[in-house]
C-alpha cells in the first residue's frame, strides 16, 4: 500500500496528519505524548481531586432550568454548559420532589460526632487533678528519701515493719 500525500509514516504505523481518535486525543508534533486537541500542557497536576459542593440555591436553579427545557437536546446542553452529570440532575429532582429545601442542603460526610456524657468529662477532670497530686506526692517522697540518706537516718519501709 502506498501512503497518500496526506498520510505520514510514524514508526511502524500509518497515521493521517491532524487526525484525532474517537476520544478527541491527538498526538502532538513530536508524536509521542497524546493530549486533548487545542489544549496546552499543564505541568501542575493536582494531587487529589476536590469534591464539588453545590448550594441549595444552585441546585434549585438548575432543576427549574431543566424543567423549562422543552426541545430535544436542551437539557444536555444545559448539563454541558454547567459541567454536570445527568445523575446529579436526577438526584436533585428526586430531592425536590421529596420536598423542602432542607433536602437540597449539602450533607456532611464522614463519621458523626460522638456525644460525650457530662459525667465522663467530670471524671476526666478529677482524674487529671488526682494525677497531679500523685506526682506532687511522689516528688515529696523522693526528696524525703534523699534527705534521710544524707542525714543517715534509716527509713522504715512497710515491708520491714513485719520483720521487726
């Protein structure tokens, strides 16, 4: 097969100049790295995608706009313009049908906060106070031991009382 003037040979395969694949990805001039047609390379890639959050007013506005769409393809155009998926619109419509703007409010994700019993807080404060007193008492005992050792006064331990 003889390549036409519009085709060029790249490595082992033939490729039409300026052609795009079905995904809209074309090879750049070097022919090695695919990129979206018409887009410059972005050297900074975000480490983690950010979850989008929509206000209840925005959700309600989009649902109302979608209700006003009468012609075929208008809803698709609305979703493309806003950068939304049809599943979002479906979920938002369901929430509106269930009623109340409260259903449209964004919900907090993650584990729920635990309710702490006030008695637990009181016991924790008492525990902290008693630990400080114990630390202070142990310090006093340590000083007493050092003083008795310096003065040569033998201390009687509770174990020695039974043997005497």
